[in-house]
């Protein structure tokens, strides 16, 4: 390439170029524009680049370049744009960079550059964009930055910068974007910030900024986004903020702010997102908020806001999430909340609210979370709450509610947490609890519930925590409680329960904590760790419990056994002749049965249990055994949850995959007929994206399934192998996502009866030689689910199981949707998203967490870094796929799309991106479905 000495432009961006940039590039002395971006180039930028003195634009971003920025870069005296973002560059930003007097844009984002920002940067008087986001820069922001009068956008967020914000920043009058969040900046916000009249977005969040908000901030009339959260800012919110009439997003949370909220907030009527939680704000909620119909998300929890809540709030058609908990609001709840048609979360716990729960709340049908705990609410629980079909958290404990639990609660089949503790509720616990098919915790403690515990509670097999203590429950503990195999904590103390602990309790192997004290119970304790380890306090004051525990009497089993034994001997002596006759009879019968069993097994080995359907009858048992060389490990191509997979070549040359099942338990093959008919049905499914099941064989020595063979193996294998992952480009990956979606949509919506997979993971999405996805093991997760009395075994793979069902065998097609979301993210991120999922959705479960930082993660940084970032239409498709995947991970199964909807969304034309791919954050892709929006 060095010979092309007259070359003016060299554009090689967006290819798959790898290897080093040849130093001969320095011979192209006429070159003006060089674009090598979006390739897989490695090594460092050659110093010879300094010879290209005519260069105007240099784009080498989005490669895998390492080493430091060459010193000689300052020789490129005509350079206007220098883009080095998205590489692994280390070392410092060379001081000599300040000599590039023509530079208008400097992009160094997403590297590992360290050292401080050189003050010589102040010489770049034509610079309009300075992007230093996500590096390791330390030291303070040099005051010389203030000389960059042309600067339009400055982003140095996510570094390790210290010191205070220089006052000279006020000179940057053209600045529209100033992002310096996620550093360790201290000192106060200089009042000169108020001179930045063009500013549109100001983000100073997540630093150590002290002092108060300067009143001059009111001059920034163009501001649409202002983030000051997670600092140590004190003083009050300046009233001048009312001039920020274009503000759409204002975050002041987690500071030390005092005084009142600004009275004239939302003057422009465009405020959507307003957070100030975790401060010391006092006074009442400003009246101006009442008419702020643009509101979308409000978080004011953990302050000392007071005032009459009846008057403070209006009707907000767009409001999705509001948290006012831990304040001092009083008065009654307004019935207007029922008219907030978009509301999914209403949290007003720990205030001083009185009166009744307005029955109109039942009209806010999108409501998913209602938390009114720790107030002074009275009256009955309105039966209209039973209309809130999407509700998954209902927390109204610690009030003065009375009356019965409305029977209409039986409609709330999506409930995950129900807490009615510490009220004055009475009556029986309704049988309708059986409808709570997703409930994880039920707390009815400290009320006046009477009668006996309904046996129907045994239907709530997802239950992990059950607290019924301090009530007036009578009768025996229903034996159905033993069906709650996910139960971890059980508190029945301070009731009037009698009788013995049912023997079914022996099945509660997940139990870790129990309390049955202060009842009338008697008899032996179950042989469970939770009881053996229980302190005496948890068992005391009963009628006659016994067991091997300090404080309890040992069970007197020996004596009783002795009595029985004695009786038996007498009987024996009296009936020896009869007995010997009977026992001979039994022996004879047994022999007969056994010999018949052996016979039937012999027959079965050869015909009955052999059920393989080749198109041409080529697949005989012997051929499979030969093809795998009697399951020789050298033909092993993988292991799955239920068995080991072998490759077998049949005499005809056809290659199949044979999954040899782990040793089978007798129980699961019991209903062989039903099993065979289901295998038959599965084997008849023909879909491009589903691995064909040819048949099944169960014999005394071997049980195996025979499948279509997939050349490329599992998605997991490909993603975990660097070379293969690089081959597996964005277009192929998006096709795999579509293929998976097609397969699941077909099984869920086009099959009769619909089939649920139950165990979608990257392990059982297989790829053929063309990288077309084929979902394997459809239906077999259920067929092969081992003995269900073993509580530790559930269908599904850890890391892919929908949260609501991790411990419960109740499965519907939304479980598959969740797993599909995980595998889609895994395909695009190149690795299992792991903790990311829980962190992204974490603020859905805890009201106290500040906006999570994962929310601000850039998509561009999360996608598989082994590939160069997607461009143009492919980038748009990646965004759509990630967006859909996140929708599939919604904590509430009902809010997840169906697989059919996913397919439709994946096949409709993509909207063009509203901003550059590299600037899209994960939070933005969460859409309006999650409250963290
Ligand atoms: C840069 O990458 C090359 C090629 O991958 C490697 O050989 C070299 O050690 C790396 N250098 C540094 C400083 O990391
Ligand atoms: C709160 O305001 C409502 C409506 O103005 C009023 O009826 C009620 O008495 C007030 N409550 C308190 C405790 O001041
Ligand atoms: C709560 O409100 C009642 C009146 O409804 C009042 O008497 C009481 O002092 C308030 N408590 C607190 C802690 O504000
Ligand atoms: C059960 O309830 C009692 C009485 O309210 C309480 O002291 C105890 O901490 C509770 N135990 C458990 C395990 O929840």
C-alpha cells in the first residue's frame, strides 16, 4: 500500500480487516482522509502516521488497537477530526496534541487512557467536540478548557477526575452538552455555569460535589436535562429553577438538599421525570405539580415532605411510577389516583395517611405495585382492588384496616407478594388463596384471622415465605402445607393450633426457619433440619411436642413400640399354622410375578420400548450402537442436562445425534404409553428452526433420543470460542434470534395443544452449517423431568429461569419468553448477561435504590466486543433485538410480549435510530414498560 503515494482518500471502514496497521501507511504523503474504523485491527497506531502531514480526517475508531497515542501525532498540522474511540489505547493523552491547531473534533471515548487532561488542550481553539468519556483519566479538569470557545459538546464522564469544576467553564457559551458525571469531582458548582446559555443537557451526577445549587442555573433557559443526583449538594433548591421551562428531566436525588421543593416547578408543562428522593426536603408538595400532566416518573421518597396529600395531586394521564414513601404526608388518599390510566406503581408507605383506601383505585387497572404500608388507614379493604389484575406487589401492612379479606382477591392471580400484616383484619383466610399461582410471600401476621388454615393454601406451590403468626387460628395444621415444597420460612406462632404436625412436613426440605411456638400442638417434630436447628423459643409453649431438642421431652417411642411388639408376638403364637400357609402363598405368588416381569423385559428390549421413526427405516437399534461405537467417548460431542450426546454415522452415511439419557428412574417411565405418544407427537413436528427428533429408545441398558445432527453445535459453544465467535457476525446472530423466535412462536401459538419448552438456554439452541438456529429438546424437559418429589430437580437451567418460577413447577409460555430474552442478550453480548439483568430491573423491587448505574451503560459497550460495532441497518436491528429482549425480561410475566408479538416486531421494518448507535444506553431500551424508565 505504501506505493500508492498519490492516494488522497483511503476508506476501508466497516470491513473485517485484522492484523496490524502497516507502518508503510506513512508513505502515503498525499493522504487527506483515512478511515480504517470498524475493523478488527490490532497492535498500536504506527508512529509513521506522523508523516501524513496533509491528513484532515483520521478515523481509526472501533478497532482493537492498543499501545499509546503516538507522540508524532502533533505533526498532522492539518488534522481536523481525530477519532480514536472504542479501542484499547492506554498511556496518556500527549501534551503535544495541543499543537493540532485545526482540530475541530477529538474523540477518545472508551479507551484506557490515563494521566490527566493536558492543559495544552486549551490551544485547540477550533475544537467543537471533546469526547473523553470512559477512560481512566485522573487529576483535575484544567482551567484552560475555558479557552475552547467553539466547544459544543464536552463529555468527560466516567473517569477518575478530581478537584473542582473550573470557573473558566463559564466561557464556553456555545456548549449544548456538558457531561462530567461519574467522576470524583469535589467543590461546588461554579455560578459561572449560569453563563452557558446554550446548554441543553447538564449532567454532573455521581460525583462528590458540595455547596449549594447556584441560583444562576435559572439562566439556562434551554436546558432540557439536568442531573445533579448522587452528590453532596446542600442548601435549598433555588426558586430561580422556575425559569427552566423546557426541563423534561430533573434528577436531584441522593443529596443533602433542604428547604422546600420549588413552588413553580413544571411551569413549561413538559416535565416528565422528576426525582429528588433521599434528601432532607421539607414543606409540602408544590401545587404546581397538580397540573403537571406531562409527569411520567416521580420519586420523592425519603424526605420530610409534609402537607395534606388529598389536595396535592391531580390526574396524570402519563404517570407510570410515583414513590412518596417515608415522608410526613397526611390527609386521605385522593380517589383521583384511580384516574391515572398509565399508573403501574403507587408507593406512599410510611407516611401519616388516614381515612379509607378509595375504592376508585380499582380503576387504575395497570397498577402492578401498590404500597400503602405503615400509615393510619382504616375501614375495609375495598373489594374493587380485586380488579387490579396486573398487581404483583400488594403491601398494606401496618395500618388499621378491618373486616375480611375480600373474596375478589381471588382474581389477583399474578400476585407475587401479599402483605396484610399488622392490621385488624378478621374472618377466615379465604379458600381463594388457591388462585395465587405465583405468590412467593404471604404475610397475614398480627391480625384477628380465625377458624382453621384453609387446605387450599397447599395449592400455592410457589410460596417461599408464609407468616400467619399472632392470629386466632384454630384446628389442625392442614397436611396440604406439606405440598409447599419451595417453603423456606414458616411462622405459625401465637395461634390456637392443635393436633400433631402432619407427617407431610417431612417433604418440606427447603425449610430453613420455623416458628410454631404458643399453640396447642403435640406429638413428635418432623425429621427436618429446620426443626432440629430451631431454638427452643420457636417451639415453646405448646401442649406436648417431643423430640431430640433441649427443652423438649424426648419422644417416648420405645415404650409404645414395645407394646406393639408384645401384641404382635401373641398374635404370632396364636396363628402360626395360618401364617405359614399364607407366607408360602406369598412366596409362590412373588416368584410367578418376578418371572413374568423378566419375560416382559426381555421382550421389551427388542421391540416394545424401541420407537424410532426413520423416513426409510434405516435407523435400527444396532445401527445406533454401531454408529456410536457402543457409546464410545471419542464420539461424544457434548453433555446436556439429561444426558450425553454422541455423533453417530449410520450405514447409509446419514449422520445423527444420539442423546444417551442418564440412568433412568423407574418412576418416570411408568406411564410408557403416554410417554411414547408424546414422543411421537414431538417427532412429527417439522419446523425449520426446530431440531428434528427422529425417535426414542428405552431399553434395559440404554435409553436414548435420536436427533437431526447440527454441524456447528450449540450457541454456547460458538460464543465461548473466540475464533468462532468472530465468524459469527451480527447478521448471523440476528438471524439466530429470529430463528429462535420463530420456533417458539410456532410451538406456543401454532401447535395444538401448544407446547412449552421450559428449558431454553444457549445450550440447546443448535446451529447448522449455515448458522441457522434450531431449538432442541422441545418438550423433553417435561417428559424427562425426573421424579417430581425430589424438590431440587426442576426443569430449566439456572440463569435462564424466569424469576417468578425459579422454585415452582408451574410453568407457562411466558417462562419461555423470559429465557428467550436471556439467550438473545447472550447472543448479542457474546456472554450471559448475568447480574446485569437483576441490576437493570432492581429498582423495580426496592424503592430505596437510586437510579441504577447499569441504566446508563452504553449498549455499544455491552455488545460483543470481539466484533466491530454494527452499522447502519444492522445497528438498527441490534437495537430492536435488545429492546425486545429487555421487554421479555420484565419481572411481571403478563407484561412480557408473546412470542408471536416478538416475531412480528422482528420482521417489521426498523425505525431509523434517533441518535448514534454509540450513544444509546441500556436504560433507554427499557422502554416505557419498566418503572425505572
Ligand atoms: C498489543 O496487541 C498486540 C497484538 O494483540 C500484542 O502482541 C501486544 O503485546 C499488545 N501490546 C500492549 C502494550 O498491550
Ligand atoms: C385535607 O384536605 C381535604 C380536602 O381539602 C380536607 O377535606 C381535609 O379535611 C384535609 N385533611 C386534613 C387532615 O387537614
Ligand atoms: C398524624 O396525623 C394526626 C392527625 O391525623 C396527627 O394527630 C399526628 O400528630 C400526626 N403524626 C405525625 C407523626 O405527623
Ligand atoms: C414469628 O413470629 C414471632 C411472633 O411475632 C416473632 O417473634 C418471630 O420473630 C417470628 N419468627 C420468624 C421465624 O419469622
